[in-house]
């Protein structure tokens, strides 16, 4: 397994974890959600962007 593949898997797992934290925040509601919801959303968006960049890098490396 190449380093790019491991990075992609790690970024995907991190994205899922942040998404679950965001869902937990929404379920909890109240002040906690108001304080953390936007932070979790931006972290998820950044991680999803990282996954896309890594997938593109993998495609270029493999000449797909």
C-alpha cells in the first residue's frame, strides 16, 4: 500500500469522525451546538477538500 493510499484512508476516516462529532453536536443542541457547529462544518469541508486533492494526486501518480 502506497503512502498516498494511506493518506487518503486517514483523511477519509478523519472526515467521518468530524462528521460524527458534528452530528453529535446537533443532537445535543443548545449552547454547545452554537459554539461548535460551524467549527465542525469547516473542519469537515477542509478534510473533504484534502481527500479530493489526494485522490487527484493518486490519479496523476498512477497516470489514470
